[in-house]
């Protein structure tokens, strides 16, 4: 039997080695074709055409059948007002996300959608458009973050190439790409804002390239340009290695009563929408609100990634603390003002946590809790690190998180955060208290907040129905 098997192996080897030179490439091609056939990703081409001033056409031509395309956090008002879908398609909302699907549930490869530019801010979701006086930026992110395939509707990566067709008299600017590179190009995960229009309002510094709307108030331009450059340099030094290129910030302005900022960060880019009267005085309060907004959005670019959209309490809470840290380091605010800023979050934190746990806040209609309660948790975590005699600042905490094993950071974010606190000197009791505060639903959120502060050592005092955070100087 052994001799027979040996002979058979020799014959098979002989057959394999006797393949002609013409046959070998054919075999290799077949193997390559087989690998491509089983590629689980959804590829293809998405073409964005600027048809007229506020009219667009989005054409999907996918590499394989898809049951649906995940468009990101739900944005019903935007889709209802701006997207004209073919009759066979609709936007399915499954909290907290939106999906482009056929009504009959059948798979598809191609679809063409006519779209209007959309000026309003879309709450708690990537902004689809930014409308400027002399141009418009389109966000490719909300055109597809993932795709469902097959009868089981398995979620897979959505990684098409993109082509951009502008009007005859406008420039198409794709951040990170050479001018003119606008067809069949690959973009980073989560997409980019691509600008169609005139390049007026361009401001360049060492670390930042900004496009400011031509109507952006001139009184705010100088403090804006100097502040974002200072924050980019600080984050480069204190958080991680410098970015390979400049941060790109696009700021669209709309004249309106009141004062508001909105927008989001994607990859190395920020899209912002600002609304206030043209005659608004550039007083300290206005400038500080502007600085805090941009420092927060810029922090998202540098901060350590924790979770897969499963740790918003950290991503938003830490960005809030990083913004306060950046302003304090640049002398734009004092430690007393930092404490006052944190104190102002207590009431809203308590109100939100009566309805949900912090971990699930974005799923239960309380996304603001990630900014209020999330920031207070990060502040308490910093206080807990002083148990070994050295209080870490927010930059040191973020750098320590970077050293945590990446699969744990992404798949078990709360555990990664707790383990990092232990390494920085926090006591086990404090680490456990932080985990419980984030995970659990609290019948009395104010009492839970007091327990958290007492155990972690965050200095505060009771003032009637709220808590006042005491100032603390950064030690590192």
C-alpha cells in the first residue's frame, strides 16, 4: 500500500511539473479569477455629477449584487427633502442607521439618484453637503459606509472608486489628490468632502488648509486661522505623530439669528457649518465658542480610535476634554473656566441618564449624553490616575490608549479603557466604578455621579440640585 501511494504521488507531481509554459499562466489566471469571485467586498464605481447650481446626480454601478447600502446614521429629513429615488427604491431606517434598498428586497447593482444640495445641519450624523457662496462640497461618506449582500444580508465593506464631474466653469478639489485627479479614484474609509466651485477664501498655514466661505465674518477670520494652526501643532506634538499632510477645513457660512456651529471630522478633514448674523460682534464669548468647536472637531482627527461606533461616550467625551485642554494650553481659557465648563454639563448629564445608560445613549434618543456625561467620565478617569501620586493629563491618557492592543481597542473598548487606567495608576475600585457608570442605567443619576466622583477623587462640591467641579491644573 505504501509503495502504491508513493507511486501515485510521483505520477501527480510529474503531471504538475509537465504543464506547458502556455498552460501555467492560464492556471494562474483561473486562480486569480477564483479569488476575485470570492472577494466579499462591494466595489464598483460611484459617479457624482454636478448638474446645475443645486442639482446633482449620484450613479451607483456596483461590482456585485447588494441587498442594501448602509448610508450611516439615520437622516430622514435630509433624505426626504433632497433625494429623488427611483420608484423601486426607498430609504429603510433601522435605528440608528439608514439603508438604501429596493422595496421588494431584491439585490441590485445599479441605481441613479437625483439629489438637491442640502444646506441645514443634519444632527448627529455626517453632513451630506456644505453650501458655500462660490461652491458646494459633497460628502462621499454618507453615500455608503457598508453594504449587505446575499440571502443572509451579511454586512461587508463598501469600497468603490469615485468619479467627479463638475460644471464647466468650476474647479473640483479632492483633498489629498493632485488637481485634475477626479476620475475613478480611491478614497479613504468613511469618505471625504469633495469641493466643486471657485477657490476663493483659501487660507494656508503650515499645518492647515482652510476654505472659508466668502461671507465668513472678517472679524473672526484672524482668530480662526491662528487658533486652528495652534491646535493642529499642539495635537501633533502631544497626541501622536504628525499627519502626513495638512488638515483640510472647509467652513460654510449662513447668515442667521443666534450663534451655532455644526459639522464633523472625517479622516484628515473637517467640514463645518456656522450660522450667525453678519454684524455679530467678535467678542471673547463668540471667539471662544468658535475655538471650542474647531478644537473639538480637530481632536477627532488625532484622538485614538476606541470601538466601532460602540464607544461614543469616549470619542465625544474625550474630544470635549481635548478641546478644553487645547484652549487652556494656548492661554485661551483658564483652569477655572475649564471647571465651569464641566460644571455646566452636570444638569444635562443627569437629565439624559434618567432615560438611558451612557453606553446606549445614542440608541435611545440622548446623543448629547456622550458630550456631557462622556466628558465628565473622562474627567473622573483623569482624577483616578492620581492614585499613584501623578495625575495624568488628557494627552497622556490618549497616548497610553494607543499602546493597547488594537483588536481589544476596537472590539472591547470599555475594557481597553479600563486596562489603560490601571496602567496609569488608577485603583481597581475606581476603574470598576467608571465601568459601572458607563454600562449601567441609573435610577438616580445625580447620586451615581457623586459616587463616581467620590471613588475616583474628582474634586467637587454640592450646590443645591447640582454639583460644581473644582478647578485643577494639568500636571503634564
